[in-house]
C-alpha cells in the first residue's frame, strides 16, 4: 500500500479513518497528501477559519481515500 500512497503525494483528497473520522475533521474540507513512509501519512489542509494545518495518521487506520482528479 505504501507505493499507492506515495503516488498520491501532492494530490487533493478526502481521507477517512476506521472510526469514521475525517483527517481534516469534515468531509467538506479536502487535504493534500504531503508525505508517507508506509506506516504514517501526512496531510495538510486549510481549516474552516483559514489556518493552515498538518496532520499525521497511521496508515493502518485509513479506510477510504477519495482522490480529486485535477
């Protein structure tokens, strides 16, 4: 799976975890995958008040990634 995630670096996505939570806190807030090492994924996004945020999550907890075609 790490090679698939590596191919998504720089892409605009919506990422959902196994507890039905979105990495950005909302399905309406897309993120960009900025890095992965096979165990962790790093995403960046702009929160609803305009702040730029980064979040790390273990790859094991991901269940769904929606990729926007650009």
